[in-house]
């Protein structure tokens, strides 16, 4: 067995090698073609250069400009959707909508503050401070290439460490499509004013996909490639809803048989695709004036029955409305819903989960920004079995302090075990 290191250009790149949402290149496709090799899914990386401009004339931002980017995500802010497809059958292997919103909760609950200073800073250009993030990435001194990055893509399939066969009898190659986010979704003004930056945009260049391909030895060919086979991995599915009342009730038909956890984050709907606000802020539900609509009670249900918590989850603000401390039980459940078992790597702290901020302007909070989330685990010991929601709906009911007409976006993400099966008849995804 040997390893081949491959580097691929996008299949839909233009002659300038530059890509931007503003100039009509919202999708970047990479194709790992049909070949007698195994793809090491965990080795896939995307590299390139990123630059920021305040107007169509490509004026570089300066420290005097208010243009900034979310510090939780860095370069990851540019991705809105990820789709992985089999080249042979065109079967979708995995897709994650609202990808940036997913990562804005996933990273804080799985990466530490030290990670943001070290390897994530080197790869994704992140820093755990809104001012440092602006100065290092957006206001980076003008160069010929901008800021360089090389990032992995956290999805179930690409984080599984599986060896995916690329031969014609199995997947027949893999295509990875990256939908770029609008400029107003990625960028925002620190003080809420868009004066001088209303035409701001980001631009990518020199994009490449890097991966390791395994070449089986002759005596391993029959084991590596076959007409039937399967791969199992933890996948993520996304849903969207809007809440606008003091008694928020939402239900989703998940359609998954091995549901490991469900978590959600919030922000006012007016934040989305708006340069005046951070579209990736994960705030508490907010009223129209920016005041917090504290969540006082949470109930998780399956087909209307409380599950897996058989009681109402009353938060600390219900008994003490003046407290500025987030209920630790809510944070603990959210953390367990994202990763089961022992997980000591986490950036969430009392500094970035307190109630001392308002949302009238972009909330600027130390240690990575606001990191509020609500979640519930269905597999706390890592068995991979979870809960069956294939025929029954998942529901959540929240009592909150929404007292004004203020629609709040609710992004819900389902963490589940999935199996990709292929045979002579094609490819099937078993949820």
C-alpha cells in the first residue's frame, strides 16, 4: 500500500483564477475523478488566498474602516453550503445547508481558545477576539496575494477517517461543491453603520483541493474494491424556522433512525445578509430594541412526549430575572449534543455566554463573541445508536421574553449516524 498526494483545481474556475460572489462565481466545484484508489476522507483540504475590498474599485480596507468578519469562523465564514456527490450515480452523499451557522456553534463547543491562537489561526486565520480578527485578516496589509489559508472541511463524510473507494464499481469518483456566502452575510460593520463599505466584498484566488489517495497493493485489491460495500459516518442535517412569540413551539420531521443529538442557535432575522450586523452571531433571542428575550423554560419532545428529559428544563433566569449568568445546564446539554463522551476542548466560558450584551448594534463580546446555543443529546456514551425519529417528529418548546414584534431565526442541526451503501444497482444512503 502506498500514498499518492493529489492537488486539484476547481473544475469551474475562470481564466483569472479569481472567485467572488459579487462577480458571479457563487459555486466552486472540485472533482476527484474515477480511479483505482481509495480517498482518505480525513485528508481533504482546501487552500487559497483571500482578500477584502471596501468597494468595486478594489480599495483595501484600513483600520479606520469598520469592516470586519466573524471571529469564530475566520475564513470559514465564506461557505454557505457544502454538497458531496458521487460522480458515478450523482447520488448526494452529504449536504449541509447554512454551513457557516453550523460552524459558528460547532467550533466554539469543540475547539479551545488555544486552538484559535495556534493551528486554527494558521489554517483558517481565526483569532478569539473581534478586534484582533479585523486587524489580522480584513485589514491585512496590501500584498500581491492577500492572506493564505489551508482548511479542512468539517462534515460527517470528510471527518470520518474512512477510506472511500473511487473505482467505477463503487463511488466512481467524488465531487465536492462549495456554495459561497453573499458578501453581506460574510462581512459586517463593527459599529452598525455601512457608510463607505456598502459595496464591500471578498475575493478568493489560487483555490486548490489537496487529498491523500491510497493505492492498494496487489494482494489488497479484492478487499479494497468490490461490487458491494458500505461506509458509516456521523452526518449533519440542517433545518430553519422563525420564532416570534413568548411561547416558541417548533416541530421538525427529522427522518433519521440513529439521531445522536440536536442543537440550535439563534439571531434576529434582520441580522441575516445585512452588512450592518454580524450574520453569524449566535445570540439569545432578541427583542426589537436589542434587549435579550431570555429563555426561561425548555421542553424537548418526541411525538409530543417529553424526551429524553422527562421534566421541564427551567433555567436560572426564571427564578432570578436579574442574573446575568447563563444557565450551566443549558450549556452542558448543548455541548453534549454536539460531541458525546468526554470533551475538554471548548471555548465557551462565562465571558462569552453572559447576559451583559445587547443586540441593537453588532454584539462585540470578548473571547470569541456570543456563543449561546440550545441542544439535547440522545447518545451520551458514544454507542452510535441514538434515538429513532424516522416516523415521529422532534419538537422543542421554549418560554422566552419576546415581548415585541421581532422575528428571530432558529437554525437547527441534527447530528446522526448514516451509512452509505453501494452495490450493482447503485448507491443508497441509509439514514
